[in-house]
C-alpha cells in the first residue's frame, strides 16, 4: 500500500472512522454476556490472528531489530490496546455506545497536550489553548450527564471512556517512534501482546461460554476482524504515512457515525444536550488546527478568523 496515491488518504480515514464507530455498537451487544476481560481477550485474539495472516501474506514486512523496539511494541500493545479496550468495555456496561464514542472525542485534545511535551514540532499555541478549553468544558458537561441522563451511571464509567481516549493518544505518539517497523507488524504485535496480557485475569472471570448467543459471537467476530484487525493496520499505516495529527481527525467522525449506528441497531436515544456537547468538542478541535492543516477547504472568512487566532 506504500505506493498508494495520496488521494486515498481521506477516504481511508473515513473508512477507518466508520469501522471504529461500529466497534462501540458491537461492544454494547457483547459486553453484557462476556464482561470486559473476556471480550478484550477474544477481540484481540481474533484480531491478532487476522494480522498475523496478513503479515505472512505481505512481502517486505519490517520487524523490530532491537530488544528496545520489542519492549516498545509490547508496551504499546498494553497502553494503546489492552487498557483502552478494557476501559471502553467497562464504560459501555453502564453508558450508551453513542455517549462512549462522544467522550472519546477528548482524545485528540489529550494528544495535543502530550505532543507539546514529547515532540519538537507540535507545540501548544493560542488557538490550541482555546480549543482545549472549549473541549474541556463540553467534556465536563458530559460527565455531569453521567449522573442524570445516562441512567445514573455515575462518574467512573464516563471517566473510563475518557481514560481510553488518553491511552489512544499516548499510543499514537508511541507508534510514531517505531519508524523502522512495518505498520502491519505493529498492528499484529500490539494485538498479540494485548491478548496475552489479559490471560492472567481469565480465572477470575465467571463466564459460561455456552451461554453466549449467536449475535454476541458475531459481534465478537466483527470486533476481532474489522476494528481490531484490519482497522488497526490501517491506523498504523496512516500514522506512518501522515503522522498522528492526521489520524486524530477520526475524533471528528467517529461519534457522528456511532450515533447513527447506535440509533439504527440498538434504538439508542441521543439527547439534544449530548449532541450539542459533541458539537462543542468538535468546535474545540477546529481551533486546535491551523487553517492550512485542515483536511477540507474553509471559506475565506473562516480561514481569516482561524489565522487571526494563531
């Protein structure tokens, strides 16, 4: 795919957003019967199998050459995959798939803050400060919603979704440093390490596999093959091709797709306040990007306003 024309970058980003958005609905279907630990194990196990087959079929895969790179891959798997997968599954035990996806939009804001400290070319400026402030206000409003409109879920389940977003941000910055390792190898190894790290927790899980229904197995299969397998490869491919900043734009798109899928498949009700908070977070993300850095064209007036902010 390295010879793929740049014209495909945005369509691939849209595809990645759609696949990842579907994951929230599939988790909502599966987690009541599997629980978070078993769900993560099965999801990562299937995804790892898919990616290992893909690695075997592809030519020229570049593997880690030092033990530091291997440790980096294992750490990346735990931080950017096992932990956020668990946190999202835990969150969706109490809150809707759409609410979880919306709370995940805080991820790009976290990525901006982390990039300021861990990169040399992505420092925080006035526009980013405004965007982070706007997004934080909306996120706090959604946390308030966790006590009321989301079935009295309390603060921990919404916070878990935001914690998962933070893990993804850390993982995205970490993946950028593995410059000598192929995207498909990164995806395969982080999924393998994530499945392995969940194994010690299985004895504590009281699950009867015979009680898992067909629709749950289909949801787990989808989670493993698409959001955990092929989408992970696509994520790391786009990070290595365009940088994590470009891939973080999925934060704009995933909640929109997730709301539609959740309403269509789960009959989830999305309140006006929730949609409004999501739009405010997206507005904050707009301010964090320079006018020339957005993947779509702005009108002359909007470009002038954005450039004036700095």
